[in-house]
C-alpha cells in the first residue's frame, strides 16, 4: 500500500481520502508505481491519496470447490477489502477522515468498484461514502462450477493433477512455476486464435459475490452512495497511438480488429469507440 498526504497534515486534519484501485484485467497490476504526489498537489494539498497492489491472475482468482472448502475465493477482491478496512482503522494517523473515503478505479479497478458496491448483497460496512467507476471492465462472470476446468488445467500444468489433495499440493509450489503457468488458454469450445485476453476472473461465490453484477444492480442490491461513471479517451488503443485523420483511425482499427466490417469502419470517429 502507498499513501500520499500533505506534509503538514495532522491527526486532526480530517482530509478527504481518495482510494484508487488500479486496473489490469484482473491479470496485472497495471499502475503499481503510480506516484500520487501530484494528486495531492493538484488538490491544493487538501487530500490524502491511497493506492495499493492486490493479487491478480491465478494468485488472485483461481476458483474451485476445493478452494471453497479449504481456502478463500476471489482473494484479489478480498485483498482490496482488507485495504479498505486498513484505511478505516489507520487513515486518521495520516490526516485522513475515515468517514470521507471515496473509492475510484479504472478498467478492472472500476469493475472492482462495482463488486464493492454489491458485495455481500450490497451490505454497507461503512468503508466508503462515494465511488467513481472509470472505463468499467465487466467480463463474463462464471460460477465456481463453471471455472473448475481452469483449476483442473492449472493443477495439471504445475504437476499436481494426480495428487489426492490438489490444493495441498499447490500451496508449496514455487512462485516461478506458478507464474510460468499463469497464462491465458482457450476456453472449452472457444477459439484458440487468438487466445482470450482475460482468463482468471472474479467468480460468483455465493458470499462476497452472490450473483452476476447486472442482476444485483437490477435488484437494488448495492450500496446507495454518490456514483460517477465515466470512461477514458481512446480506451483500448495502444499507448502512444495518435491518429491525425478518420482514415488513419479506420486503417488502424482494420489492422488491429480484422472482424470489423467496412460499414462499421465508416462509423469510427477520432476520440470515439
């Protein structure tokens, strides 16, 4: 966890707290070196900024009934909730107001914001008073049963497929081996060209995530706090790409997304998805 505050903040400052959840498709921590000092400066030295790492990929979202029995599901999201709880307990020591914490995430971080709004059927644990979801990533949500194939593949890959207790076999496996097989593979019945970009993802576990997000929001099972939903400019295009004309944009899209029809390409405008 990283924390930035004004140098003159005291335990009596009661500054608002901005807690940022980085994205990365639940596969990477994409902004783990983000420097929050500029955030504090731009606020007029009137804010405390917090960000943190959380487990991703197979370390954060491997799912199986074996894990439900002898472990925890969706531990990447549980890491985030531990960070939120830490802020409530300790942020006053850094000049922050635990009663005024706003959570903000982009991409998978924004998807995480959605999960925190709906966690435990929307039970309000007073961890935050507002939320910002930026370019929200809502991938396919599967149940634990529907992701058992991933668990079986992974245990087989690391040499635990024939073990009587696969989870006990997995736990002492060295991290180099774990990361070697923390890779995207085709889903059963799906195309292997290209392989899916996102593989290990949050699952409906019946506890933290009781249902698919769209069902929970439709049923009103979410924490009712002020919410801002927005998106990044050029989200999804390679960093540094700078088109100067609609024709250049269309050509770029045609090269990178060959499934687009000529009619769809005509609809593409600079600055719009």
